[in-house]
C-alpha cells in the first residue's frame, strides 16, 4: 500500500552529446562536470529551483576504455565524446585503462603473472613503462588529478602501488610491499592492502602526497559505501570517510582527517551507507542469513530500521523519513522508500540507468545522465 504521493517538481535537460564525468556539491548547488564532444563543461544546478548556471568550459581530456574480445583486449583512447584517437591490442589475462588530462595509464596482466604498466600520451607514445612481477591481481583508479595503480602480489612483499601524475605524464612514486585495492573520489584516491597482520588504508591527495594512514578498510559516504570502486566512469565528491576495522567503524572528516565518530562494528557489516555524527547513528549494509539488508543502529548499537532484502546495492541516500537506493539491476535503477515505524517501505522505482544525486528534506534529485529531475515525497493522508 502506497501512503506517499510522489510529485514531480522540475526536469532540466543536460546538453546533448555529453556524459557526466564528475559530481560535486556546494551548499544548495549540484556541480556537474560534463564530458562533451568538444569540451568539458562544468555546470551548477540549484537544488530548489532547478536553475542551471554555466560555470566554466575547459579543454578536452583523454578518456579510455578496455574491451574484451574473443581472446584479447582492445584499449581505446578518445579525445571528445565518440572521437577516437587510437587503440591498442593487448593479449593478456586482464587489461585496464584510465585516462586523465593528456595521459592514459594501461595495465595488462600476462599469463606469467607479470603486469605490464604503460604511461601513454595523446599521440599513443609510451612515455614510461614498468613491469611488476609476481602479480596476483591489480586495480586502477583515479581522482581528477592523480592516477593510482595498485597490485596484490603473490606474496605480500610483491604487492606495490604506483602513483602517476597525468599533468606531467610521469610515474611520481612506486611503493613496494604495499597495495591491493583502490577507492576513488574527485579529490582523493584511497588504497588499502594487507600489512602488519591486518588491512591498512593510505589516502593520497591531488598531488600524490600521502596525507593519512589508518588501520582498516575505507568506504566513502554516501556514494561509495562498499570497499571497492562502485562507479566505473564517474567520480563523486564525498562527505565522510568511513573506516571499517575488525571491531569498530570510524568516521573521518576529509578536511582535517580528524576522527569524528567511533562505534562498535555491527555484525556482518559489508558496507557503511550513512553516519550521523550528531545523533551518533549508523546505517550499514549487512548480509544476515544470506539476506542482504540495510540496518540503522542508534548510539547504543540497537537496530532501529531494517530494510526488506536489497541485492545488488551500490549506494543509498537517506533522511529520517525517506531513502533513495541505487541498485545495479540491468542498467541500474533507483528505488524510493519511505521510512515509518522503523520499516523501509518500497514506494517507487526509476530506471533504467537512473541514479540519485541529492536527498534534502522531502526532495529527491535523480538523473539518467541526459536529464535531471526533482521529485517530492509527500504524505497521502
């Protein structure tokens, strides 16, 4: 039974032939970077009125994709949407690429467990290359101004992390004995790996400087609540860093890296969706009895809200009364829930390809990358 009316407030169409490259926030504005056929356009959208302002236009950067064919990978570099510059064929177990500014970083894992890393410019010239032996697996991620490649070695001492500065097309650091997994945002790249008997997270800023280290596994609230890259081709700004350790969950303020929240880790926690520092409440993604659930805990660790079963979750936005949950079904969809009597009730779904950007009061802002729409959820009685 639906007890909420979902009212449409406004829709704004984004410029044609563009994809969303990054999303940031500034008070009542959403700031969106659009990668278009001839430029990168940064626009801001007023959350309340939907008014769009053009902020700046900048030169195109490279973007890259790796695609698996029958028994090889094709790595393609573009400058401008659908404007192909070059491609390469890689015979490998796995190949990945990330491009930022005028630099593409490719990594290909060969059958002999050697990872071939290449730093390539817009003319398809290899500026630097490095081979990392004894590689079991690897990941590659980036902020808007740093590319990070990290490997899991066959033994821990063979793990490594490379930091690449795309503005100078160069490898600026090679850290041996540490690496594994990457989580990314517009401003920071977080790498975590096994070290000293547990997981350790290192945080790298715009310039590739290590600005923080802490024990545990990182997630970024709200858009990357799981400890891996949730989004393949978009970067999001975040409000809090959550660190999931063996016994506790901490929240870190990304502006000064102060610890602003500590709680005992709820049982079977797989991810952290939200932390309210003022009420000291915590929303986690847990798998109980093979059922993936969202559970809200109060400051005493008492479960308050329990969701229905939600599989393929990617992230969620919450207020005390409503939730917008993005799940990866087919091309992805957003499910809107009302929260009453401590139960999440599914009200509506938007898809395919629709994901939530903001939830403020009773207003939800959604996008499918072509248009942005605002809706209000209002009580029907």
